[in-house]
């Protein structure tokens, strides 16, 4: 039997298949971070901070590299489909593990609905003869099927989606370099002058950099799926180690490189940057069909994220089930190693969200997205605190870890402090404050429910 078809137990539970290769996991790491947040969201960040948005990306990129390194340390020591939920369980108890697991799952099922709706809206504009709901249905059925056919099929879909996104970024960087070196002429002046003109490098000062940081942080959401996928790979320890080392620096290069190209070619206050910075740059170069091209890339980014989120949601729900934090039925695994009921349950809730969005288009989805809007901040806080506790415990017990975060404990404490600072910054922004308070409210509710269920179970056992 080959390593690709060996079966691995996750969470000492029904068996998942080790069907993901190191190449697929690496591309998943890249693809998870390169999404609509970069292709569209970066424009809003640039419009807020100006060229100084580079500092926002540098800070956020550094934080995500450390967070992913923390995850890598824990995954290498104990590969698990529950990833950070399982680790929080071990570090802080079952209530912490249940809370972060359910918080992550709720976020994903809401985002799956939003991504399917967003991609369908773009494609429906290309083919007006087909109503938008048919595209939503088609996308959900397609990627549900891909996930039900086995983790290898999910990996193949995600590999090629990520490949297309990475290729688009590389092509953009290549064109940008040719423009900046004067090989491709433009009508407007380009170069470092644009970084200092129009109000200077930081026209909005530290306030603008901090406000842009909130937007940038959310654009990195999705990278954590690698820690879940590692449990279904042929070599979890080796794969997570190689993935973190190679992928995270490439992500920094792609993000910072893209932003440098944008703010060097166009003045940061160009109106079209807000709607689509990549389209704006290619537009001034008179690239034919640029709007259709970038729309296609955004659709691919949305569908890639949707595919990854169906996978991540199903594995997290499966893991919660194996730890008796979700109905036991979701732990059922098919002969292909797929937690089918967990996949279908996750997609079913997304269908409900899509249906409610059609009935009340201006109410349901905005509220749901606001409630889960700051989950990435809460989850990263859980990860940082969990790593600190488990690393301290390992050192105290003399446990040798196969992979270690360098700079411990100082880097871990600095990261926790940085996450607290990000929370404080979010509280100064009206929109971010609303999202954060709603997410914290959901987190608190999940914690209380977990505590109540544990108390009820303990009383029943007596």
C-alpha cells in the first residue's frame, strides 16, 4: 500500500485518509492567503493609508507568519483534523476547544454562503439568461461533490485554483516590473515618486496605517486550513514544516510586491483603486479585456475559498463530533475516508443562509457577516495563547518537540501583545468595533453553552 493511500486516525476516531501531498498542501497555503481580500480588499486599504499601507501589510504578514509557525509547532507534535480546536482543548479544557471549534465552523458556513453568492453574482452578469440562484446551486453542488469524492479530489481542485491565482499574481508582478523599469511605456509618471507625492508616504499618519491594518489582517484569513489539512497528508510533520518555511515568505513577497506595483504605478488616491486595484493598474496600461480578466480571477478566488471552507468546516465539525462536542453522527466516514455527514451538514447550513438571503437580501447576510466578521482575530488569539501554554507544558514535562517556534517565550508573548493591540485598534473604529463586539458576544455564548452542556452531562452521569 502506498503512502498516499495509507489510512490515518485523526483524534483517535473513525479514520480519515492520508490523501494530500506536500505539493498540494503548499499550494493550499498559498491559495488560502491569496483571495478576494488581496484582489479587491487591498484597494480599500490603500485608499485609507496611502503608500504606508506597505507597513500595514508588513505588520500583518509578520503576525500571520508567527501564528502559522505556532500552528506548525503544534501540528508537528500532534496532527489532528481539529487543529487549533483540539490544541485549545488540551491547553485550556474542553470548553475552550468547543468554543473555538464551533466559532470557526459557524464562520465558515456563513462565508461559504457569501462566497457562493458573490461568485454567482459575477457569473450571472456574464450569462444573464441564467438566474443567479442557478449558479449558486451549481457551485455548491460541484464543490460538495468534489469534497464527497475524497480528500484527493479536494486537493486537486484546490491545487489548480491556487495555481491559477499564483500565476495571475506572478504575471501582474512581471508586467509591473516592466512598467517600473520603463520597458512598457505609460502616459502618467510612475516610480518611487508616487510613494512620496499626493500627501506623502503616510498621508493619514499612524491612524491610517492602523485602520488599514484591520482590513489587511482579514485578507490573510484562510491560511489556517493548512493546519487542518496536514492531518490528512502522507507526512504531517514534514509537510507542515516544509509548507510553513516555503509558503509564508512567498505570501509576503506576493502581497508586498503587488502593493508596491500598485502604489508605484498609480497615485494612491486614484478613485478606481478602491473598486479594484489590479484592474486599475492594468487599465492604465490599456490591457484589453482587463475587467473580464480580473472578474474571472475574483470568481476563481471566491470558488477556491469556498472549496477550502467546505473542507475546513467539515473537518472541524467531524473533530468536534469525535470529542463529543457535536452529534456523533457527523463522525461517520465513508469508504473513501470522507466525513460525508459533516460535509453535508456544513453545506446545508450554507444553503439555509443563502435562502434567507434571498428572502431578506438586505438583512440576513449583512448581519451574519457582521457576527462572524472578527472571528479571525479571536481564533488567532486562541492560537497564540494555546501555543504558549502547550510549549510551557512540554518544557516542564521534558517533552521533545519535532518542530519549535524560535524566540520562545518572547516571540509568543510579543504576538499575544500584538493581538491585544489589534483588538484595541478595532475598538476605535465604528464598523470594526461592531463586528468585534458581535463576534465576542457569539464567542461568549458558545462558551456558556459548552459549560452548560458539560454541567448537564456531569449531572446526568451521577
